[in-house]
C-alpha cells in the first residue's frame, strides 16, 4: 500500500500526460540532468508536506507543496516555456480533487532560472499547493 501523498504525486504525473510540447518526457523526482535531446521536459517533485491534526475529526490535514519543473532549451527559454505552463496549469486545474484524492489544488508562484549554454536553458518552477486528508493512524487512507 502506498501513502496518499505518493498516490497524489503519481496522479499529478498522469494528469500531465499530453502537456503541450513535452510528449512523454514527464518524470518523477528526477535528479540526473536532462539532456538537450530530452528537452522540453517536466519533473514532478514534492517540496514539503505540512501536517496538522484536525481536532474535530480523527484525521490529519495535509498541505503538500509540489513543483512542476519545466526544462526548456531555446534562445528565449521563458517564452518557449509559456505554452507548456499554460497547458500544464489547465490540466491540473481541470479536476481540483485529482479524481477524489485531494480536497483542493491551489496554484502558487512560478520562478524562472535562465542559464547560458550552447543553447540557453530555462528551468521554471511552477509551485502548486495540494490539500488532502488522511486518517490519524494511516497515511494511506
């Protein structure tokens, strides 16, 4: 059995299938560099999972921040990433419960890192806050 957090991260990755300009280059928590031929790519990664006990119910309320990282190579990387950002945002906002796994998805900041290379590289972090609930005694329910 997997935790609800892992189920949510898997659902986010699945939801992003078909994102404009990315194809099947969607990864979970990838730590190795993305090769030029693999761009544009998306990486779905957890940032922090804050937990508070709900005193009215025997449950835990989670606030999971995730990054959907876009890696692009182009002369103007942020411009190249723009349709990808628009597409992934529309996909995540289409079902704010991810098929019933969470309570809500809230968009957060988007941060841009642009680097010089043989072809300029853009690494764009789109942060989303996902609210979900588990049982006190089980992180999978």
